C-alpha cells in the first residue's frame, strides 16, 4: 500500500529478526526456507520426542513463485505453488524415513479454511467470507502414521483443528489441562480407523453463524439473523442448494436454540483479548540485517 509506511518484513528465528524480506524475489524463497528449517529440526531432534509445526504461507496470496517452477507449471501460478508445497511435504516425509522414525511419527496435513473470495470450492457452496456454507470452512485433512493408521482409509466423521490438542495428548499419554475449557475432543479412534468410531461432536458450531448436528446444518448469518436462516441436509445436498427450513421448522428451532446457547456460553467463558501498550516492531529498519536470499547464500536459516 503506497499510502502507508510499514516496517520491514522480518524473518524470525528464536524471536529474533535474522533477516528481512524486502521484495517478491525474496518471497519466492519462503517455502524452501521453511522446509529447510523443518528438515534441520528433524535432524537435530531425531533421537527424542518432538513437535514440529510447519506453517507454510503458500498457497496463500501474495502468489510469488520462482521462474523455474513457474516454467515447469506452464505459467500456472497456483499449480506451481501446489507443486511447491507437495515437494516440501515429500522432503519432510523423506527426512523421517531417512532417520528411521517414520513409524514413530504422526503427520497431519491440513489447512485453515476454504477458498478465497471469487474462487471455486468445487462442489461446495461459498468461500471463506460471508455465510458459513461448507465452502467457507470444510477442508481435507491427510493423516499419516505408517503401521498405525491404515493406508487409504477415509472418514466422513466431523473433526476440527480444535480436536488436535486432546487427540495428540491422548496418543502421547499426556494429560489435558483441567484448569481451562478445552474446546476440542479426542478423535484418536477415528484417526486410527477403529471400527464404529464416531465423532464426539454432538453439535459442531461455525463461530456464531451456523451449527451442524449429524446430517443437518443450520446457516444463520449474524448480520441478518432475524431473516436469514437456512437448513440443509448435507448427506443429500452437500452443495447446500436446497433450503429445507420451511419443511422442517422444528429442526430449525432446535438447532437455533443450540446455537444461541453456544453463543451465550462463548460470551460468558471467553477471555479478554490481549493488548500491548506502545508495541514496537522487532525490526524497525533493515540496516545491517541481511535479506533472506543473502542469509541463505551464507548457509543460514
């Protein structure tokens, strides 16, 4: 934004800015830099239990791709970015195999929301903005644990990223904190492919705007809550095109009551937002700080 002056974009390691990212050319290096750091982390901690979080910025905008990858993808930017993430995932899995710890490591691959505005979500309606249709938040999740999770199995049970904490705690034999409200549930039986494993989510909520119970889903846009309530049968209508609210008013009523109770519970139990007085950027200016490209040329991460 030419009307605003932003501080340099830092590349952070150990809460310290070790480089900065000044231009698109440096942005094309981010995926490889993150992957290098993950592989290095695995190398250094292969002999002990570890947790490795790999938060790629691709394929999110801004879409910056190296010329070689763009050429390979025949100038299709999104295809190039997907290929970039695919290659990264392969390198990480190969690192686990190389050190013989693949059968001792649970790998989860997921993303945070549906497609951006004005993009296709395939058979799903909507995108990550606006009413909570399935295109807003339904995502695929891949789970890999050789010898523990049967290859090629598929589950349609409801799970969410809020379930990761209690699930990983169960799988690693660790207690879940008792001094706070934990939103998620243990879904380890589903991941392990156990017979008859069912989702523990009797109700699944979409912020304040929707709720699902089994096959039924109520969509209620908070801006128009008094005149916007739609009911869908996701087993028969995954694309949410056939509103059944008039045919099943009692189901609308029961789901709306559950959603109202959920909203009241959130407003009662939520903690206040944290604020920092007079916040200061980690990197006020880039003087004396290398670019990410310069850091990588020197072998740094």
